[in-house]
C-alpha cells in the first residue's frame, strides 16, 4: 500500500510523488488522474484570485480544494487549503496566503507525479 510520501514538514520534496491514502481503492484510483488535472487548475486560479486581491474568491477556491482533497485522501492538501480559507476570510495576510498557495502548488505537483506514474486505465 502506498501512502502520502515525499512530505516533510508539510512541504513536498521536489520531484517526489504524493500518494493518496486511498490508492488501494480501485474507484478512487481511477478518478485520481482527473482530480490531479482539476487540482492544478484550481491552484492556478487561486493564485490569480489572490493577485487580484479577491479574498472572497480565494476563500471559495480554498474551500473547494479542501473538500475535494480530503475526499480523495490528501489530508495534507486539505489542511493547507483549510488554513488558506481561514486566512482569506479573516486576516487577509498576503505573505501567509502566498506561502500557502506556493505549498499547494508543490503538493499539487506531487499528486500529478503520482498519478502520471500509474498504469493506463484498464491495465493492472
């Protein structure tokens, strides 16, 4: 069973895959490639929303990332997104939010690396 690896102190090691805790579930495993692509897009959008100073949109996207990441077995991503969601709603600390978005970007890359190493659909 593969677990979330490549993570130390919340930050992924460069070029290491980040595995879902649900990798052994065949249904989740089939859905992970789509999740990885959508996660990349949402992380890019959240960065854009923060650059515009749109804290409402930043919080909304962080909320979506938090929920979907937790559902797919990526608790570390959900934790960072949850922290970002709270910051967007309250402190609006640009430095902290930028740091969290950079962390999300790295974690999303780890997910993409993990799913890209999976065999093609229909192949065991």
